[in-house]
C-alpha cells in the first residue's frame, strides 16, 4: 500500500469543468479551479489512507480504508457517502451526494511514476 504514499503532482484532469458544472459550481469558481495546480499528499497508517490535496485556494483532507464506505466533505462543500477501490495503480473513488436526489460521481486517479492523472466520470 505504501506505493501510493508521498506527494503527487496532477499531470492531467479530464472532464473537470463539466464535472464542476454538473455539481453546481459557478462559472467564476470553475475558472479559478481550472488554474489551480494541486499537489496531493498521501499517507498510510494502520490500514487507513489520509489524502491531503492543496492548492493556492484551498486544502481538502479525507481519510478512508480501501473498500469501506466513509463520509467525506468534498472540496466544494458537499457531504458524500464515498468508497475507494483499487485496480492496479488506479484508485476508483465513488461519491454519492447525501442530499435527496444528489449526484453520483466517480473519480479515477491513475498513479504514474511521479504524477497523477485524474478523470471525473
């Protein structure tokens, strides 16, 4: 599990603007977020991952165990029931907004040598 630990620069982020639009983020915030260069730091202790993503605008932290449902507050302030699974060097992060009729989203993080690609589905 420690192969995921360390600091990761985001090499690419596919579908980010469409994703933010779908979850209701306004135009100005979407444009600000598009210019951010996030760095994600991952730590692992006692079976739990801690993921800290930092930009010039905001820091977001969530903790999870692979395959276990957990509650998280997303960077845009939504409360979600989430689950992260692993497929090789990828994490599949499924989020379900807890509001009635809330959006379900999937974020795939593909860990490369030094960088991370993210695809939002």
